[in-house]
């Protein structure tokens, strides 16, 4: 999600990237830090304007860290707990005038924070690594969307399924990619190929566009953004 967000920001779109994962990978990967973040916004009711950081030109972030795990415990006891994020981001257009895209980066599990993301979002981008268990997980995502639609009367459209860690030399990669295309058809976008530069970029606190613009990973993310947002 980070590379997609930066790709759009480089194209001149004003983007907000929200990290809903307690691992806090967005801030680490960008080398970004903020005085306040996700916990402060959702639990302490800190103003949204104080919780955002401009990590790159046109790319604003709401960062998470290990305190995000405590959000889950506290939000359980709150009324309409699945709408906490939606209420907190209600004024984001005033805080970031001209905002075009809000991207939410979630953990794979259907946690309370992930439920908040599904209630807030209009569209869903599903990354699927090229192994059998990830393929099963993709099926579970669609089951969760049916639950959201039934209980919250909220329709979330899957705008794309992104195959990741694709290696054409490995039979499993080819089989999982074909299984995705057979089941989900045009929702499956071009795969992100195995590329060590992607991991190296994170350790260098850069996106792939900054770290190595000529890499396979950079080419793949450019193509994905063209397919999704053309």
C-alpha cells in the first residue's frame, strides 16, 4: 500500500495513508515520525490535524505503533465501535483541502481496526502472496465483505486483487496466479514480482520509487497504479 500511495503522490494527487497495523511499518519504511498518531486520534480524541505528518510531498500519513494494539482492547467497550475511525476522519477534507485519495493499510486479520476500515472505505485493494494459504485468505476477505454488507448495510467494492511475491520460475506462483484469475477474472491486476530491492528500500526508509526507479518492483507498482487509477 505504501508504494501505491507514493506512486499516486508523485503523480500530483494529494494522498492520505492511514496505518492500522500495530507493527507500524509505514512510519518505519518512510523514516517518518509524529508526536501523535492513530491511538491519540481514536482513543484520546486528539484533533486530526495534530496527528498527521507530511512524509513526502503530497503524501500525508496517520501513523501507528505498538499502541495501536491497545486501541482494540479499548474500542471493544465503546458503542458503535466499528465506526470510530469513520467519525475520526469525518473532517479530513477540511484538514487536508484538495485531498483526492485516502488509503488504509490493514493487518490481514479481521480485527476491530480492520472492521473500522471496511466500514469507512468505498473500495478494497487485496494483496495476495503467491502461496496456497494466501489464496484461502483471499476467499475469506470476500466472506467478510458479505458480513459487512449484511450487518452495516455498507457496500464495499473490490477494485483490485494484487498478486505479490510472484516468481514465474516457481510452479506454485504460476498456479496461485492462475487460480486467482480463474476465480476473480478482471479484478486481478498485474503481479508484483519478487524483487530484493523492495525489502532494501524499506530498510533504507525509502519507497521503491526513491530507492531504485529502474527496478522490477518500481516498474510493477507503476503498472498497477496505471491499471487501477487510469
